[in-house]
DNA sequence: ACTGAAAGTTAAGATGT
DNA sequence: ACATCTTAACTTTCAGT
C-alpha cells in the first residue's frame, strides 16, 4: 500500500470513477505531462492495483430487476461437501456473488433474476439440487439505497 | 430489452468483461467493420444500457481486506426515521452497499474496512451513532467464492 | 444498417533533463 | 521521476451502397 504516493491515489480515484478519461485529461487534472501518467498507470496495472477495466451495465434494462440475498447453511461440514457446494455455485448463472461466512450461516449468495417466478425456479431446480444444503433463507431487495462501485482510498 | 439484437448483446458481454477492447478488436470478433460497432456502442450508452466505464481495483492491495455484512433493523418504522437512516448511511465511507430489504431485517449493509479493529470503530463511533437502530447483526466474509462483475445477458 | 476512407486524437515508446 | 517529441494506432465522422 505504501508503494503509492498521493498522485497514484488520485489517479486510482479518478480511474475507478471513469476509466475512459484520457491520459491527457488525467495529466491536466494532476498537473503533470502525459508520460508520467502513462507510466504510473502501467505500473499500477502491473502491480495489480488495477485489475481490469469494465463497462457497467444497467440490470433493470437488461431485464433482471430482482435482487435477492440467500443464506445457506450446510448439513455437514466435511471439506468434500464444502468443495462440492462451491463448485456447483460457480456454475449457476443467477449467482452474482457467493461468500463463505463466519457464524451460523455458511454461505451468503447474491442472486439476480428477472422475476419472482424466476427466483422460484432457481431455488427449486438449481439451488436445492445441490446436496447437503441444510437451512436456506431468502430475502429480497426492495430498494438499493447505496452501491459504491469503487473503494475509498486513504 | 428487445431493443437489443444478438450483436448488441455480444457487444455488451464483451465490454463488461473488458472495456479496453478497441473498436477494431470488437469489429473483428463480431464480423463487422468499425463504424457499425462504434455507432452501436454510442447507442447503448445513450439508451443507458452502458452506465459507465470503471477501473476495477484490488481491495486487498488498497488495504481493505475485511468485508462484513451487517443486518440492521429499525426500532420504529416512521418514514422520517427511515429517511434519516438512509441519509446517514450514504455519508459513511465504510458502507460499500446498502439495501432496504423485505423481511424482519430492514437493511443489509456491505462494509469494507482495513481490520477488525476498524470494524469495531465503525460500529461504535459511526453506525450506532445513527438513531433508531434496534437490532444490529454482523457477519464476516471468510472467503470470496464467486464475484461476477457483469450480468448474464440472455 | 453496413462499407470504406479521411481527418482528428490519443497511445506508446524513445530520448533527454 | 518528469518533459518533449515522434509515429503508430485508434476514434470519430462522413460520403456512398
């Protein structure tokens, strides 16, 4: 982390807001010329601070307005079962995110579907097909209050 | 949604994987020349399918390895209290995401901090400072199993 | 809607301080 | 670590099919 000076941090803050900013625009905002900006970006990419550049799409326009969080607890906690569950989850396209959690609940899943009926089908024909699931608890997002895409860089 | 043909969908799938693909590369992959690709991208931006372009950073390298999910229930459910809570949450930099949920739990928060001590400070000096919080339940991410950045486009 | 080509910008690299 | 300069590549626009 302390391979980053203030200029690097400003650069990262700008790029995680708008990856289309040109080297020229970045240079102007940071009070430098093109080449140091160019070299810093390449360095930040090389060190892995910048992992990739992506286009952020609108999930509602893409026809997936329903977001659900699904808490899953395993019946048995043998490594083989856990591994199998993780394998299967990775294959399910409805699962946007999956975390192994501390506490009573083993896994937290973030699910995107087109409708409540779609969620029903997901649980019935995909999720519950995975063996060794004990408890399963779903809650739905009514409203997205906040969703930061970037991180706070200190 | 059905303003999109197969070419648009392929374009969106490619751009949400790698926003740095050039028009030339996209054209080659989609079997077209530069100008239709260029115009389609501008159209998809204009219609709002593409919301923005961002650099994806590494939260561990940025010194924020701890992710927690925090379930919050309100004591009273007057509109004024809810509005106030949402306002305050938006100001907290540790809160990456916040959703108003259906069910017993009112809000689900995704929190990023640098340490467990940082989480303690967040709860003690920031979150619990907000009035009208009834129940508060935190769980920590042990391992990220899956985290799709893009959506599945049908 | 797509092709092809022209003009304007930017990225990428080399050289020097 | 940064400034300047060069050219190769890309973006953007437009006439034509």
